[in-house]
């Protein structure tokens, strides 16, 4: 069953008074329970696409359908994990996690029950009463994931959530995220510039072509889980994708050089 | 380290008193113009003993607190509207920038005409002195919130009202605090200035009485009290809040 569908999404940006085509007709279907990664060079418009799915930005044309219904505003059915976490520093970890539930008017004891489950899942129970400045970057991203999952979204959107992490922490979270995905059966749409990350996580890897962004090719990664970062068998998938992206990256470097 | 700083300060202030005493002993000026440290201390003790000093402090502080509370409530409200509605900022915003440049004592004649010699008159001057600083700081705080906070909040389904109260105001809190701090400093100047001209109770009034009685010791002792209250509120109220907020918001 299709959970999320993007139909011919077009987005233009204003660049010094000239409209620049950022997304040139993106069509994408994500099945229920699937784990889809979008990979592409930085600045290729993949985060813009994710923001449109989240309803935080509006496309110039095209539509996003969730369970067959058109959506245009942000909502807790599509929670997002942001690259910098975007946690609220004035709240304790537990209050950050419960934030969306509180806004939805869910009573305190019920909130506590729900949040406890995700604090446990993300191994944050010990830090429930800490403030975010007391946490490492990796812990912050755990909180951000718990905060997004607590809303029990239809689809979980992740915008380069591990980009700022050190390698060891990231490898750990890459495995954990797979376990969480298996446990919660969530549909996940994950944006990254790291090919390695995309083949570790994704059932499908969608490669974005640069400026204007279009879907260039799609890969199916049919490999057992949990996949580890150091698994050499994943290299051949990486190489296939890299070959596809290399021309893109070269084109971008050339363009930037000329500009 | 901290003990060392304190020691330095004690030596510094002790030195001032010693120099002061030496200059006094040289008899360059008459006692009516240049009193000795002991005379000022006696005056302080006298004012404390008969209660006039405490009554003056209480009166001024009460006016300050009422005025500042009005300024904080009003300033936050104005600042929020300016930050959220462009037309409000383009119109009222420009007026507020202009009004902020009006010195606090310049409000006194208007206040006297409107309110007469009343507490309300002095409180009006206090509010006029501090309201706009709070407003402008609230506005810049709201404008400088990381966009990711707002995106995250909307992503979790917050309404516009919830966004302001649960996200934007707390996110802008470091700015609000500096607004309160500036507001308090302006309010304190406003209260004392108004009290001198209104000559209607409070520390400013005591200053004026000192002048009328040609009592330089009283003038200096009241000035000392005004300064000490300033140091105490700055150091104990605002520094503490600021330090806590800065570390928690990850700014220090």
C-alpha cells in the first residue's frame, strides 16, 4: 500500500531576481513500512523536497498525498528529525520529547506513559531530567528521534540527522535506527548526502540529479539487516550509486567553479 | 580567584575612604560642601534609625516595581505584535524607536500636567522610561529565533498561539532578560529623576530635601544608597538569571 506519494513536485527559488528551478517534477511513491533514502550532492534540493513533504514549504506545482489525501500544511502525522536536532534548550529532555503531545492537549499521565516508552527505546531514561546543553550531539539526536516518534507519525522524515555526528556515534545510531524501524514498523523517508549511509539504511535508495533536482535512478538494496557500517558486501552497492552520482558531482564542481 | 577579586575591591574602596578623609582633613573646602566620610556614615545611621531612609527606599522600590511590571507586560505584548505583524512594525515600530530617544525626565512635565503630584505620575514616568527598551529587546529576540525551532514546532502541530507562548517567547528569553535588565536600569533612573522633580516621597525626594537643607551629607548618603541598590539588583537579580539562562540556552 502506498503511504506517501509525491506527484510532479516543482519548486523554483528566487536567485538574485532570477527564478531558479530547484525541483523539476519529482515523482516518488513510498510504500507503507518502507525505508527509503534520498541521496544526492549537497545543495541538490533533497532537503527542499523533504520540507515540502513535511508541509514546511509549498511547491510551485504538484501535490503530496498521504494515505491518498492531499496535504499542504505541516502536521504531526509527518514528524521530522532535523539535521541540527532543533531541540528546545529551555526544556528538559523529557519535556522536549513530550512537546508535541502537550501541544495536542494529551493529559500529563498519558504523556508520561507514551514518552517513557520512547525514552527507553532511545536509551534516554537516565537523561530524562537533563537539559539539552548537557548532552552530546549523539544524545541530542536520540532525543530528536524520540520526540518525532512519540507523535506516532504516519511517516518519519529524517533530514541528514547524522551528518554532524562523529563516525563512531553515527555507526552506532545507524544500527539502532534499523532496529527501531523493525520494531515500530514505521515508514521512513531519509535524506542524506552520504552514499554509505543510504545503503546501510535504505530498502530503496533514490538518487537525485543536480540542479534542477530530478530523480536520476533508483536502487533496491536487498540485503540482510541489521546492516553494519563496516560490512564489505555493502561496498558494491555503494560503488554502483557512486558511479551514478560521480557525473553529478563533477558537473556541480564545474558549475561552482564557473560561477 | 574570586577571593582575590574581592580582596582587591575591599582595598580599593578602603583607599577611597582614606583619600577622602585626607582631603577632608586638609580643610580645602568647608564642611557644608565637602563632608567627611564619618559625617556621611552618621547621616546614614541617623536616616536608618529614624526610618526615613527605609521608608524612602520602600517608596522608590514600590514605584519601580509597579512601573517595571507594567513595562514588562506592555513591552512584551508590543514586541510580539511588532515581530509577528509587519504593518505593526512598520508603523508603531518606528514611533517606538523615536520615543526611546526621549530622556526619561522629559516625560515629567507631561506627567505632572496629567497626573499631578501623585504616585501615578511618577509611575507614568517610570513606565515611559523603560517600556520601549523592553519592547525593542523583545522584538529583536523574536526576530533572532533560530528558524529550526519554529520549523520543528510547526512540524509537531503547534498552533500560532502555541507557537508564540510555548516556543517563541521561551526561545527569545535571553533577549527578554537583557530587555528587562535595560528596562530596570532606565526605570531606576526614571523613578529617581521623577522623584527629584515631583519632590513627593522616595529617595529622589530625600535628595531634594538634602539640597534644600544644604545638607551635603544627606545628599551623598542618599546617592550611596541609590548606587548600592543598583549594584545589588544588577548583581543579585540579573547576573544570576543571566548566567543560568546563558548556560542552559547554550550561549555560554
